[in-house]
C-alpha cells in the first residue's frame, strides 16, 4: 500500500475490482491454485481479500522484498517444497503461465530459482520500469538491469514472478545485499551475486506489471479488450 510511485496500488480498481484480486483469481486457475495465499502487512488488504474468500497471511511491515515477505511466513508455508512468488501488481499473469513456469523447473543443484521473460522492442527496453534480463545459452539469467541491455538487443523483459526451492528462501534471507542489487534496486541480483543460478522461462503471453498510475491507465485499456 505504501508504494512510492503508486500509493495504494494493490487495492486500486481495475475493471471494477481491486488489482490484487485479479492476481489472486488468475493464480487460482493454475494446477497449484488451491494452495494460493495472499501475504500482506496491510489490514485493509486483508479485509478486502478475506471478503473475497482469499487465505491471507499477515507479515511484518519492515520487509524489503517479496522474497523476504515469504520468508517471514515460512511457518505457514513449510509443507511446500516449491513456492511461487507472484507479485500483487501482475494482474495479467495467467494460471497457464504459472503452470509453464512450474513445469520447466530444472534439476541442476546450482539452480535455486526460476523466473519468466518476454521479448520486447528496443523502444520499450528504454523504460527503466521494464527490467531487462540477459540469458546464457542454457536460458540461465546472466544479469538483470533497468538499462536497455544487451547493446543492440535482443531485449527480454523480466517478469517478476519467481519459483523458489523452499530451503533457498531461508538461505536467501541470510545473504548480504550486493553492490549490484543496491545499484539496480533489483532483489534477484542478490541470487546471481552470490553465485546461484536462475532458470529463465519464456512465456507466450505478455503481461503488464503495474508500477505507476500511467500503467494502470494502459491496464484499463487492456482489460477492456479482453
């Protein structure tokens, strides 16, 4: 609720419904949808989501990222081996894309997380709110940046949905922030800076993450066409 770029963002109305409920409803259409939880530090969000039938877990206010928020709720989530971190500002991320992400989970021991990307134009790549990812030949992330990388393209937008091994979430919380994470303001860089791998999966339907009120205007246009 305290987003600096868009205060009150999770409960902003999109198509007549709070944005966070769009995310929750889409997640519940995936194969693992029956085990969907909303994690928040906001009593206002909890009230709205409980009224919609969502299972809400309250978390501390002083977490710095979604991963840390999940870590604070591990007592409730300890029965699961794999956990998806789906940000509450991705109202167009579908259950089908979640299933694709989960089915692509690799067996390499050095891979501790998986995430998604989608090709974008060189013009869109200039937007610092659209995080870019560079891949190696095995679809592992080499680097994430708000800058348009690599020089000359191709440009891939990182979609901030993460699949984690449960045990790594606890390990992540013990890792120190690195220079790159602080510079780019991207939590996933902590994983790469500490020598772990993130497998990247291309989804086949673009999303529209909501970072600003201007994004919400585009989202209203998009939802009106669905």
